[in-house]
C-alpha cells in the first residue's frame, strides 16, 4: 500500500472504544459473509472458440509470429489462428493461452472470471526476436499448455476460504490472508486496519533481501498482506521476481504501491501523468491480464499513489476485473465490498485508476 503514514494521536477513551466496537462489528459481519461460501477455482474445460492446445514447439510448422505496438510486443499464433502467447518488450510477464479456468469469490461478489489466460514469469525480459533464443524455446516448451500454478493461481491462494499450504520446513506460505491488524488507535472515520504488512509478516519468518537487509516479521501482522505486500507475495516470494527491501534500497519490485508505480521496473502500459481526478486514463484498452494497476484513493497521502492490484480479466458480464488486498474485505478479493473491483465504468476504483505497469 502507501508508505508509512504519520502516527495519529491516541483519542479519548470513549472514541477509541467506539472505534474498536465498530471495527469488531464490521469484522464480525465480514466473517459472517465468509461463512456463506468459499472461493472457487475450477477447471471447466476449454472455452468455446478458444481452440485446443497443441503440443507443438513454438517454431513448429504453421505457428507464426507477428509484432504489435503500444506497447511493443510479439504475438504467437498457432496454425488455427488462435493466440498462444503475448510477450511484451521489456517485460518478464508472459500471457499464455491454456486450459480454461473460472475464478469466483461467492462470499463477496457475483462476478466470475472465466479465462484461458495463464500469466507466467519468464527468466528474462522479452526483446524483439527472442523467440529464436534458446532460453525462450526451453521455457516455452516447458510451460506451453502447462497447468502448473501461475500468477493467478498464486493470487487466489490468499482469498477468503483458501486452504492452508505449508512448505517442507513447515512454513505456512498460502491460505486465507488478512489485510492487517485492527487499527485501535486511529481517528474516527480513519483506517479500519493497519497497513505495512509485507509478505514476510504473513510467513512469520525473517526474509534476507539481496541488499543485505533482513525483513523482520511482526507477530501482530501474522497471516496479513496489505495491497503491495500481497503483490510482492504473488510476484516476488511465489514467482521469484526480485524484491527491494524498501522503495529506495535493493533492486527489483519496491515495497509500496507508489514505489512500484514510479519505478523503472517493467513497462508502463498506462503512463502516470498525475494523481488528480483529471489524470484518470482516458482509455484502458492496452491493459491485459497480469498487469499491475495503481490507484489514488486517499487524499491524506498527498502525491503518493496508495493502492495496487493485478488485472485478472473480464467477468461473465464483460467488466474488466482486478484482484487486490483491501481492508474492507480484510484481505485479497475481487469483491464488491467497499467498491466493485471493476476497472471500466465509473465505479470507485475505475475513477481512481491512475496508471498501469507490465512487469
């Protein structure tokens, strides 16, 4: 999320007690909603018109490459004319076509995203002509048509109802995540939950960054991920994209939404021109699944962007949906609580969208 905000003074007893009571009530109500269903991720076969996957290598007879602009990218099509891969110059995220899946979150929304898009991280940034290089041929041969977990599978392993997963050392690395601990010392009308919960807080184990610093988890933030912490968990800890220890030290993905949006990582798909309402992008046609989207939600953060999510795709009603960790739902969601997760139209998040990046 945004960087650390200035500490607010403790309020008088009655106000604090009122805030805690309200927070507890809202949390209880959200948990009641969660009990009504669990997140679904199911295979539904190949969607009509998507075409069947081939086990031919990328340079097999009948496959063809083409180039598109804005942003500059290479597109691989099979002999049937169906898109198999979209690879953007300067980005490591690749959009591949694979078996269809449906992502749903019945606890928080009626929206469902059925898609044949699989977004994976390549070992190197894409460049024009890289289809001829060995690293790409080897990588594509491994992942074309693969059902191994991709970025979307990782992302949905932290939403409400997601089952817990532990690694060989017994570290809980996936399962229903909170946004952060309750904010019991905030001003009335302020944040319900505290920000600044990074991926290592969720894990509960120290994390050594490549710049030599160590991320030290706080017990109160266990199993919590704020919006940028969630993106760092999915792209960094799980997919192995390099991570900075802050917005200023190290190399890779910065700590905050503002740091990510303003960094030189990846490719700017929707350029940041400012944070005012007038700086809302006039078109979002360039967006594709896997892109990071950045928002200006809070006037208290000045010129900083203060929210980040990941484009998931179009739902069954044709709306472009994103997933992010939000305090209203207390964790990762594509839900409607506190504003529908749509990038089109004039909803809360659509109006506060300011930029997008393809890593």
